[in-house]
């Protein structure tokens, strides 16, 4: 297929783009390279790759790039609650307005697979898994915009949305502001972390398994279309305290303590069921422990001042 990927040089896109090329697809990779990243350089040899420096909000550019595409993966995003809070107007323009523009220009038959976030579940009910039927109650502008974009995409049809768990793992466009990546970095370099509201739960998924979920959705599109799917590790609905305990298994001198006062600015707290996508045949391949091992090795290469969104 011919696939247009916006945000192709981002944390997910930098893993997804070479994966699609390896599958034999032609990829048009659009990115504005706002972080000055060089994450697609090792793909430039590939004859089926076209790289375009540009903005997903540019209507004329998008009309040209969408022409002839079989599928569109709109990854371009101001990702995360802190970045969206810092630039709310820009966040809306990229996360929602650009998506609505793409839907308005899309030709008949062009498929869309969109990465949203399970942070839309906000604060879940204690002991009860969030399924795709659970009401969405996002607590951040990022979560709200992603929810609105998902609704627009599913209403338009011929699309799949992937409600991603908190991502982790090494990517050529690395991020250290993701929870597993952050805590593992602190374990390696600082040897300690102070936890606020350590009982808050999250679900997790490796960035390479996210890439595999896109391929799975593309290959099974006709059976999966017009529905949302949670994508995460079903054995990794962990509290922040439990996450630290997992990291300590690999970094023995990691010390962590829960603060008796103070609040986590990110109020997300939920456990998630990934049974729906698992029933379609998708199973993540990379465990949390394998991902932490990978991060420990990667942190011999990189330091914090190189990689962040804000």
C-alpha cells in the first residue's frame, strides 16, 4: 500500500516508518522536525520512502500528499498533557483541527488508523477494568482533544482508533518524559525517585508493539474498522509503586519513597482491559521487564538534556 504518515519522525513514527517499509509498503513521511531530530536518516536509502518537511495543518500540502494514498496514519501531535497545556491553541490546531481537515479532504476508500490515548478514561472505578464501552472522562486538554478527534474519526467511518496505553521503550526519536522511561532513567542516573500518589494505576505498552498494532489494524482492517481498541500489556496494569518495584529488580540500588504530602499533577488512575484487540489476534511481544532492560542499555548512550517534549 501507499501510506501517508504524519508526524513520521516522532517517538512512534520513527519506529513505525521503518516497520512499514520492511512490510513492503510505500511510505510518505511528513514531519516538521520541531525537535531537530534525525530519526529517519537510516531509512533514507529505501526507494519506497519519501520524506517531506512540512506541517499537517497546511491544507494545500496535505491535499497533495493524500492524493493516491491508500491509508493515512495521522500521528502528528503535540503529545502529552504538559505540552498541550503550554500551547492550547497549537494543540487544538494539530490534534483536532488538522484531523477534521484530513477527514474533509479524504477520498472514498482511504483508510485512517489513528493513535489516541487511554488517558481518556481519566479516573476509573476501583478494581474495574476500563473497556472500550467505558465512558471517557479525560482530565487534561490533551485527553479531551484526543477524545474529540477520535469521535470525529469514528463518525466519519472507514477508520480504526487505537487507545494506546502509556508508551515505553527506545525509539530513534527518544522521549524521557514518559513514565517508564522517566523512572528508569532516574534509577540509572539519580538512583532515587520521590513518588506522589504512588497508588495511581496506569497501563503500559512498548513502542514497537504500538507499531505492530498499526500493522495488525491495516492487515485486518475490514474486520476491525469503525471501532476503537485499547492497546496495552494486560499483565501491566501497575501502580507507580509497583512500576518502581519492577525497575528495582534490574537496578538493585534504586531507592524510591512515597511523599506524605503533595499531588501528582496528572490525575489519571485506571486499569484497562485489552481483551478486544487480543480477540482479533493481536498480542504484545515485549514485556515490561524486557523494555526496562532495553532502556538501561539505551541510557548508556543518551542523557536527559537531549530528549524531551517540554
